[in-house]
C-alpha cells in the first residue's frame, strides 16, 4: 500500500502537473501578473484534459506552451497563460523542443 502522497498523486496527477508548471513559470518570471481566477481555472482544465486523454487513449499527453517559456536565443519568450497552452502527445511535445509552433 502506498503512502498518502502516492495515493494523492495517482488521483490528482493533473493538479500536481499544473502546480509544477506554475512553479516553473514563476521561477522564469513567465506568468502574467493580471491572470484572473477564470484564467487559472482554464489552465487547470488543460492539465485535466491532458490526464484524461492519457488515461483514455493509453498514449501519454502533456500540456505544451505554444511559445516556449525558455525559447532559443533570439526567439520571443512565451507566457504561462491559457492563450499559450495546448494539449499534445508527449512525443509531439518532445519533438518540438524549445521551438514555437
């Protein structure tokens, strides 16, 4: 039997992933200051959908920043905001790297 934390993570993967992304974006100063609670809810929905698709299809899905938070030199910096997110397969996200779509 797993620990409380392990059980929580298994049941709430989308919340854990969303929290990790939020912390990473904060470290990179990539989160707009004017995000509303509705915007945060939309961000959470991307992570929920990613988890749902992964479970439903058996294919790992992730939330992708369309314009990366850490772009290649000379490219614009993306934001951790609903308008810069999409759900893609993990393999598609990995192949994209730090390039904008």
